[in-house]
């Protein structure tokens, strides 16, 4: 290359570097198969980075079962302060067979959600083409909704206790707690999401799911807040379902849903049902969102210890979590490309279940990365 061209080329590269966007992400691979699926998510994000000239800096933290067994620490206040430096956290899975159930879930996962005030748990329920759903005759156009699960209150608040433990008269309570602003901020998020979906050609309908016929205090608080908030968003069509009926309709008429907003405990339960109708835990992802702080993205299945290290677990859920993270940081074009990559992988995989995909964990990551770079 002539000197003049070289100079031009280097000036161009210099400009390109200046343009390059940088994101620093905290990575918590966690336990079991967490590290394996996160590795594929990072691989795919790096492919996105290469294609769109984005630099991702991944900083790993070892919070999880192994560290707990060695040090007795779940997540400390200093760890939380450290995580606050990031806009996004990418999590694999928390849960270790040698640790009493509850310790890591409460001490790590819930502690992060609560301390970082990630008050929304966003869980898309979307059936990709070629993915098998247990619902007879339901197609991708029938299963495409998103659950806005309130993520800080309800039965998760820690209010309650036990007396007379280990006696015949043992009393245990666990209290469903909400205050009005917690409900209001969650509803505002959900209404805005419904508006956004409407702008993107979706129905823009919001269904409140609760149990007002029995929960006459907390359900009533949610219902009244919903009715008042709805006046601020006249473009959004609204509906209300009791949670038990919602389980019924999710199976029978999932096409009725566009955006569901619900409290923490109900949201936990219905999103496992949602995961199954979209093809299983192999593809279900979620985002723990603090719209003005640090958010965390995760596959919603567990650590699947029996598959650890075998390179057979499905990384699509973790890759979907990476897609949500891209969307959240505002990289909507790249997020869409990643989604096309996931859809492409769905046409190739024989099944979404671990060990039955016809591809190894790392091959699924390769497949999507190659798709992204080639399309
Ligand atoms: C989830 C999980 C957690 C929850 C557990 C592990 C604490 O089931 O993310 O849905 O109940 O929120
Ligand atoms: Mn759950």
C-alpha cells in the first residue's frame, strides 16, 4: 500500500476507534452449568462486538457456592458496592448441591435484586419458530408476551417469623408486603412497556394478574393503583385476571396476552409456566431491572448440577439474557441481530433439552456467532 493510502487507512481506523462504543459488564458465572452457558453468551456478545464495533469489557466475580464453601461468604456489602459500578450484570446460575437450599438463593440472588433495587423482573415468553411447545396447535404468533414481575416485595420481603419452633404449636408467618409506591413504579414500567410494544406493532395490551377475590388488602391495593394508573395511558388496552385463571388461559389461550403485570410471588410461578410453553428452561431468560441503576440479566433455569462440565447444557437461555442486556443498554440493532441468530439456532437444534440438542453447548455458541458474523 502506498504511503498516502496507509495514512488514509490509519486515519480511518483512528476515527473508527474513536467511534467504538465501550461497555463494561460484571460477569457472575456462578455455580453448576452457569460458567458454561455464560461462556457462550460472552462468545456471542464478542461476535456482536466485532460486527458492530462495540467493545465489551467483561469483569468476572466468583460469587457462588464454591466461594461460599471456602469462605462462608455469600455476597458482602463491599461486593454490592463493587457491583454498583456497572450498568449491567451478566449472571449464570446460583445453586450448589453441597449448600443447604436457600442460603445462596437468599444470600446472593435475592440480596443482589434487593440491594440494587432491581424492582422489575422482566420475563419474555416467546415461542421461536421450529421450537416445540407442549401446547397443541399453538404457533409462534400465539405465544408472544412478556411478564413484568414486581421483584422486591410480596412474600419475598422477609417480613414474618416463627415462634414455638419444633413444638406442636409452632407458628410461622410470611407476610405479603407492598406499599403504594412499589406498586405504582412497577405499573408505570408495565404501562410504558405496553406502549412501546404497541409502537412496534404488538397489541399493546396490559393484563393485571392478582388474586383480588381473596387478597382483599394487597390485591385491592394493586387493583386500585392499576385503575388509577390506566388513566395516564389511554392508548393501552387493559384487562384483569385472577392468577389461577391466568394459569388456565396461559395454557388454553396464550394469544390473549401481550404484557402481564403481577406481584413477585405470582410472577415467579406463572413465569415457570411461561418458560415451559415457550420451549422450556433451555431458552427462558429474564432481566432484573433497575431503570436508573444496575440491572442483572440471567437465564431463569437453575444451575443444573447433574450436567456440569459435560458440554451438553443448552446455552440459548443465557444467550437470550445477553440479548435482553443489549436491548437494555440501548443496542437495539445488535440485539435484533442476536435474536435472528437465536432464531437460526432454533431451526438447527433437534431439541432444546440438555443432551438432546444434536449440538454441544459450545457448538450452539459457535453456530450463533458464525451466523452473526456472516449475516
Ligand atoms: C427465580 C427463582 C428465584 C425466585 C429463587 C431461586 C430465589 O425461582 O428467579 O424465579 O424465586 O425469584
Ligand atoms: Mn422462579
